[in-house]
């Protein structure tokens, strides 16, 4: 097969894997969009309260996604190497791992809701955010277990069922929002807290269905567990758990560095008032929705790079990754044009407040400028994770977001007093630098001949 035909074939394979992953990710973001639209009808202050609480829960989810990405790395490399015996071991260990991560996140967020005043937000916003955060914090457990099981399926190139389960959860979430936020069908009118209850139930449903499918992929649950209960001591595999943690912790920290930069930006918006915070919430929701395409491509690239490394097909690594870079850049170019042209219309769809709409339109212009860079940086990060390269990318992310991006945002906003626009310019600078550093790291690393499958060597086999 010629080099051109090989590139086209690998690109098609990446698209086939990425499409259901993207569709599932879009379902996850649509849940946030629906919540924002439905909560926005309650007023600016409830919307700002949801923004504050969601910015904290997003930290836990994004950190957890990085932490649990080690499941996908190990399963994809094992799948590529044809080592089927370790797959049930990884699945069982990932359930323990993700459950513990979810429980810790829930407890931390529950404790934090009593101390929201430390973030310096308006009293009305904090009053709205506290009960919402108290309920939604406990959705972290099913959310992280779902993410782990979803990554397990995707690493086996079986992303369809997790996508279906995500949309089932979305439909349920919309119905429960309508019922619990506004008090329809005789339900109590919970207001903002109703959205939190709806999210908790929706995430539990998606987790349950996806876990069942994971067990199905590995065989019947009884055969998978050897006749033991899932919580039995014999299912605790310390070697696999250590490998999951060794690969996952730096990836989680890399994710945390990025999302915490945006969370800090949210807090800065709160210092500037409820209008700035509401506008920021609208733009970040739309930007995060468009981000689902390169995120799905990134996950597909990570899986396919990991499978190639496991199979020893090292020359394909660059071909797969560069095709992914092109896909992400093309998609985010469309997103950039949409934000630039239709920013005002998008703003008006979310809010009827003229000041919020005006500021949101300006922020959309800045967001349009960094869309392509955002797509490149996340795809490069996925390609590096497929190579099980996680420590150096973590340090590069720290430099991009916290040495350049956030200090620049603070200087522009707090020293030069240019307002909310300065915060987003700083974020854009961090994303451009991350794209440059991570893509350069991948180019240099993938050009070597010593890529290793050592991640699999630490796994226990039944």
C-alpha cells in the first residue's frame, strides 16, 4: 500500500472510531447546555450560582478523566498486543480506581460547599450555589465510574454503547429538569437544585448501562469475577492499580492544570460582577461544546496510537496522529467562524439581559481566535498519552497555563483594567503555547525508534 493510501486508510479508521466518541462527548456537553438554558430562565443570579458550582465540579471531572485515562492506555496497548487475559484485570481494577476517585471527589466538594465565601463571589451567587453543589457533588461517583468504563470500551474500539447510554441519560436529564426545576407533573419546584438532582439520576443511569456492557465485552459477569462478588478482596490487583496510578496521576494533573486555569478565570469574572460571570458561563459552555470534537479525535488518536504501539507498528504512530491534528484543526476552524459570525445570536439565545448579551458577544470574538490552537493542543496530548508519555506533557501544560496564561490574564485585567476581555486573552495565550509545546514534544518523541510497550509489563495476568 502506498504512503498516501495508507494515510487515507488510517484517517478513515480514526474517523470511524472518533465519530461515536464525539457524539457521546457532545451528549455530555448538551447536558450542560440544557442545564444552562433551563436554569438561565430562572434569572442571572441562579445562572451565576450554577456557573460557580459547575466550575468546581468540572475540576473534579476533568482531573478524573485524566486520572482514569490510564485505563484506555493499558487496554489499547493490550488490545494491540493481543493480550486478552489482562483486560478483565484492568476492568476490575479500574472499577475500584474510579470508585475511589469519585468518592474522594464527592467528599471534597461536599466539604467545600460550606466554604464558598473563600472565592470572593457575591452573596446572592453563593446562596444559590451552595445547595446546588451539595447535591451535584455526589454525582461525581457515577460520573467517574462511567468515564472509566467508557474509556475501557473505546480502547477496544467499541464506543457505540457508551454513546447510546450518554444520550439516554441526556433525555432523562431534560425530562427531570423540566419536572424538578419548574415543579411540573406535581413535583416540588426545586429551582436550581432540581437541575442537580436531575444530573445525579442521569449520571447514575449512564454508569449502570455502560458498566453492564463492559462486563458483556469481557464475558459474563460471573465468569469475569471467577464466582466472587465484585467487591471481594481477591479482585484487588495491586500491580495493575499501581500502573493505573503511575500513568493516570500525571495525566490527571495535566488536565487539572488546564481546567484550573479556566476555573480561576471564572473566579476572576465573579470579582467583576454577576454580569461578567454569566457572560463567561455562556461562552465557556459553547466553547466547551465545540471542544468535544477535538476531544473525541484526541481520544481516538490516543487509542489508535496505543494499539499501534502494542502491536509494534511504530511507523503508523505519526501517520495516525498527524491525521488527527488535521481533523481537529479543520473542525475548530468551523467553530471559530461560527463564534465570530454568530456570536451575538448565540448570546441572545442564552440570555435576555442586554448587558450580558453585549459582553458575551465580545468574549465570543476572543474565543474564535483560539479555537484551532485548542484543538491542536488536546489532540497532541492524546497522541502523547497513547505513547504512555505523561510526565513531561504535565510540565509543559504547567508552563503554558500557569507561567504564561494566567499571569497575563491577571496583568491585563487587574493592572491594565481592560475588563473581562483581558481574562480571555490570557487564556488564549496559554492555549497557543500549549499547542506549540505539546505538538513539538510529540514530533520529537515519535521520531525515535525506541518506543516501548513497557506499560504492559507491570500488569498482572489471571
